[in-house]
C-alpha cells in the first residue's frame, strides 16, 4: 500500500532517484543456531541480496526507502533454526497531495522481531530464526490542514496502522485512529495554545476492539522569547482489561518549562499525574559544530502495535543528520551521506534500542535515553545508553496464549539496560575501518532472572570500483537465554561482502 501511495505522489515530478543494488555475502559461523556450547554447529552460508533504494527531496515529496530481499544457501542443506529467505524494508514518506490543504504521511517496515526478551538475541544477521519472526508493519496517515487566518490552525488526521507477523500463533493486529487538533496561529506570540482530541481502536486476536481516548488542552506562556512555562490538562481512557484493583482511565495534568537559549540548545521538563500515578518527562539537546548531545526521560502508555508503528529509541540517522548539518547544507546530499555511513559501518537504525517483543498487553514504559556523537577530522564516534522499565497494565490473560506460563511471568514486567559504541575511522579516501560494540542486560522484575548479551563487530570496507564496495567483518556474539533455566551461547563469525550499485 505504501508503494502505491509513493507512485501516486511522484507522478507530478521527475526528481525520484531509484538505485537497484545487489549484495553478495559469504559467512562462516561456528554456531549457526546460537545453541549452547555442547550443541553448537558450524556452517558456511552464501547470501545473495538484491534490493533497491529510493530517495526524493522535492518540494512536494520527501521520500526515503530501502528494500532488500535476502536469499540463503547453506553448506548443510538441513539446518535448524534458520531462514531460507527474509526481507527488510525501511520506508518513510511525507507528501503534499493538495498544497497547503491535503497531506499524506506514511511509513512501512519489514524486520525480524524478537519473540521474547529472554531468548537468544540475534544481531547483524538475517539468516537466523532463533527467537524471531518476521514483522511487517505500515502506517497510512492522511490529514487536512485549514489555516483560520492568523488566529488558529486546524488539523484533522486519520491514521491506520497494521502489524502482520505471518505466523498463526502470533496473529496480526491493526489500529484506526482519528485526531482533531486546533492550535494557535501567528497572532499568538506570548501565549500559545493547543486543543486536541484523539480516538483509537486496536484489533488483535485476543481482545477485539480495544479503544483509547484522549482529550487535552495545552498552553505555553513565554516569559521571554527563549523561556516558556508549559501546562497540559486532559483526560485519558483505555478499555483494556486492567489488573485487579487498578483503573484504566482518569484525568491528567502536567506543568513544566521549555528553554531555548540558542538554536543549538533546548531543554524541556515537565511533571504531573496520570491515571497510573505520578509522571515526569525530560528532553535535552545540545549541538555544536562537531558534537551532538541528547538526553531524555519519557513515561508513556504503549503496546506492541504502537511500537511497531512508531519505534522508540535513539534514531541513528537523526543523530548523524544533526551532526553533519553544520558542514553539509544541501538536504539531498546530507540524506545520501548519512545513508552511506549507516550502510558502510553496519550501524543499526536504532542505537542501543531496548528490545521490543511480541505482546498484546498495554505497558507503562519509563525510559531514560542518552546519546552523544562526535565528528573528528578522520573519525566519527556514536555513544548511546538506554534504561527502560516496562510494567504491564493489562491482566495476564492478554498474553497467556502468546507467551505461555514461563514467558508470561518473565516478559510481563522487565527492566532493560543497553549501551552501544560505534566508531568509524577513515583509513584512506576509499577505505574505512569500523568497530561496533553493544551490551545489554534484561531483568524480569517478578522473578529476578537476569540475562546478558554482548555483540562485537570489527570490520574494514573499501571502494573497489565507482559502483562496487567490499567489506570484511568479524563478529563475536554471546549471551544467556532461557525461561526458567539459563543456557549460555556464543558465536564467532567472519563475513566477506561485496555490494554493487547497478
């Protein structure tokens, strides 16, 4: 559906850039199924990956899409816990269908999603099916904007999101939402305001027609142009099956401030109360010519469907875009530069993104995130840290069929801490070396079971021809996995890759 929308939106101009690609990859691993040491089995894997990228940065269409189809061939024809083929897709679009009136936002993704936070954590390979299933999701969000002179701006938005696993045991879900927003216009300078109402309905195999409603009134009062006091009041209502003695609706309020001393610095903070208790939020952003710093704390109600539609975490592309915007002013060139860096270094889309797993429950998610990026003459360094606590707001029946008894008690309430460091060093004008290290820890709050995982990637890539890049990478992956009893797994692998732009 997203591709149909992309085609329709791009008819009126010829600025769309389409680049087909082919990647050839040979991998040797000493533990293809991420089994315990006693059961580890080595394997030689040949991977052929056709794909394409699409980009557009015209006045009426902002588009970025990257698709790959991965086909695998194994030295042993029968290999447990592996895929024969997988797909990956990341696509984002913003289109102006009728200038200044009718717009369309859309995203689509295909990825491998963890089934449990306590199973083996697969990273940097597409062939393993251990603790994973393919998740296909997309969001279509058309909206209309009406400017009521300089007094106000009205927006009516419809959002449809779908999550498809292709597995009968997991099921599929989708959500419909309508949002009406009325915000102050340019006539309001010192006191700005925003009125919003939202209704969403979620359909999943366990509970049909779970709805949520939110109404809010927000105001910002600027004491000086760079500092504003903020306030937000409203009402939340969710009709999921709540835990015994707990409520799923109530009034809320938040008060705080927004400080922007310069275009490179912003600090926002608020505190208040919602139906589940006291709540706090914080966002800090600092930007210099060669560095970017960010930190945040968020306290939200969420679920798997919402996380699939709008992933939480530290977006690596956004961080790099801020870092490079000081030296690259052309938006198209900036977008291509960031995409090239991510592809060459194997940097994931989300840095230190704590694990999302399949669940039909609603969660209260409290998350600290911090990130820093540094640009040197020949190197780039990205650092990130995420600490997230998820506590279930839904009754246990919501996940009893999906997770089973052991998985239910482990995954319903957990705390995840993960950190990542990504370093890229330019060896020559055509070659660079990179190192990625990720470490995470997951604790089940109800049982105190803790698992850890570590992933190290070291590699070198070089430009072989104007349209051909080659890469050699060494991978070390180890961790704990289990529900009730822990098993330790470790993997060593070496990869050789050739990427061709057609």
